[in-house]
C-alpha cells in the first residue's frame, strides 16, 4: 500500500491505494485526482479517500513563451529534453523473431518481418509530441511508414471503424479511423537517428494531434475493429479521443464515459 497527496483549488486530497493501480504510473501528478474520480464509480477494489478542506494558494499554469504560444496546446509547456515515460519494462528487440501484424476487419491480414517492414516506402514527417503530464517535445522530424499505407494494403472491410494498437508487454491504445484525418506515422527514426529503446525502438506510433499515450511504443500489432475497445489508459479514466488541442486529458465527469474495470495490464 502506498500514499500520495495532491492539492487543487482549496481541496487537499490524500489517497491510500492497495489494488489495481499500475505499479509504474507515468502520470503520477494526476493519480490522486483520477483515483477520486474512479472511487466515486467503484473502479478499484480497495480505495480509501480522506479529504479535508484547508486554505491553499491557487496553482497557476505555467505561461508559454510568446513565440511558442501558437504551437502549444492549452496547458502545455515546451520541454528542454525528451522525458522517458511509459508503462512496463523496455523490451529487448530481436530482428529474427520480430513481426508486425495487421488484422481484424481487413480482407488481407498482414504479417511483416523486420526486413519486410523496412523495405516499405518511407516517409518523413515533422510533428510535435504532447504528453498528458503537460510537457511538449517540439521540432521533431520522424521517419517511418504511413499508417494509412498499411491499412490500404490490408484492405479494410466496410465495417471497419476503430483501431487498437498492440505493443510489447500487453499495452494497448485505441483510435477511431477518423483520427487518420491527421497524419499518423509508424516511426523507426527520430531526427535522423534510429529511435532509442526507451523511446520505442524499433517501432512506435506517432500521432501528433493526440496526447502521447496514443503514440504507442514498441508496436507489434494493429487491430481493426467495428466497435471501439478502450486502451490501457482509457480504462483508467483517460479521455477516449485525447485531442491535445481540445485538452481532452480525462474522460468527462458527467458520467457519459464510464471507466471500465480492469485487472491489470
């Protein structure tokens, strides 16, 4: 069991949790707020919340540099470095056994080896990376394969409407096919160099318009679905769409998006 505390407005909340909370939560600064939200919906098996009102100074959001203001979504600040945040351990890459599958609502399921994936047409894309923890990594040049190219080769069925990205270790992230109105890349390189293992080597999703938890690292599968299936963080109360420019960090508190119970990764 561990304890965390946080303050927002004039409410100070202390949370003790004993089950079903990810051991390595990369979004720790938001944990208490979301646990309170989840407790109201009975998501966790053991959750004790002790709250007391006490005066506290309102926390100001950091102001963005004037020159960057138009490039930063609401509530974000430009990072001077590229923080490493992820759920689970960094996997070991083996080129001889690695593959990428595209399956589900497709007419031609794909299974690509590492050599076959590298032989696909390559694209360079400039795109910022916005983390839900409020940092943004600007001025990135990515290289890889357009997601749309693979989906076109797999020939989507008429019922296809949603995607689930499957990563090493069981991590998942979901997107509606409508999200492809914005460019999405399956990236192998960053700023002219191969991705480092902690940043997703050999392959990660890059969806610049969405918060970075949608840009799944260590990608191994793309499942095409007729119905939406929430991903790992969405099941813990994060927003299903994750549009950074609309500041869609968490699921609405009006009950329209219920948090589903989960038993782990």
